[in-house]
């Protein structure tokens, strides 16, 4: 087993593992998963805007699916592990919610959380923006 304190960036294998075992992850595995996301990863930079690359499609979808499923663990890890790329994740969470992912469920859970930390407030703002932008784009598209 890996040292708990390691926070390995850009590990695509960790993302694939989380995707294959999404319903039975341990907190350590979730931590490794969150650690994998970083601005420096080759698989994120060009693929931020698109889901044409399947590998990133999984990384993108899983980020939200697992947040919804492992909400409390995500929040604990965000507070416990400073090596997780917090600012980068906020950027990802702020992208317009135009895919069928649990953005609204996550936002509701964040809104209902009492005594939020500074980072949890940032998360809530990111998801509020994401959901609002997603609806705006969707409505424009509908017209």
C-alpha cells in the first residue's frame, strides 16, 4: 500500500481504477483519485473543453459521480490534504454543467451543509455558477 501522505499527480491508472471500482472505493483510493487531477497533467490541458478524448471523458465524469457518491469523504480530503490541487478542481467544478452529471445534487448537499469551511464555500459558489451557466446555455440552445 502507498504512503498516505503521497499525492501523485496525473496518474491515469488511478482514474481508470476509480472508474472500474467506483462503487467500492476506500478513502485512500478516493484521495489518490483527487490527487491525480492537476493543471500540469498532459491529459487535462487540451481536453478541458472537450470530451472527445475518452480517457478524459472518464476523468471528467468520475470527478462528479464520485463527489456525489462520496460527498463526505471528498470534503474531508479537501480539508486534510493540502497537496490536492484545490484551485484547479474549483476551476473544473466551475465549468458549465451541460452534461448529465450530478451537479445539482452536489450543489444541494453543499447548500445543506452547516458550518462550511472557506473551501466549502468556494465549492458551493463554483457549483452555483456551474449549474446557472449550464441552465443558461441550455436555454439559449433551446430557443
